[in-house]
């Protein structure tokens, strides 16, 4: 699997582009605070927070 790439801003829900929102989401996912989000941390965050799931999944839906 290749490296992840950033989604174009037009693919992101409008509330996620508010100042500081992405940092907040990243900090929530970075469970050990090392400045990186591992696949395990990502999975755990997705299972723990349904609103975070909604944000990620809505950015993957075509036409959103």
C-alpha cells in the first residue's frame, strides 16, 4: 500500500476546514502523543468516535 495523500479541500466536510479542527482530530487520534497516527491508532479512533467516522466516511463518498 502506498503512502496516504491529503484529500482535496473540496472533498472535506465544511466543518472540518474550520481553524484548529484538523489539529483537534489529529490529537484525538494520536493516542500516544508522538506526532504520528499509526494504523492501530486510526482504527481505535474510528471505533471510539462515531462523529469522527462520519467525517472520514463523508469525505470518501462521491458527490459530497
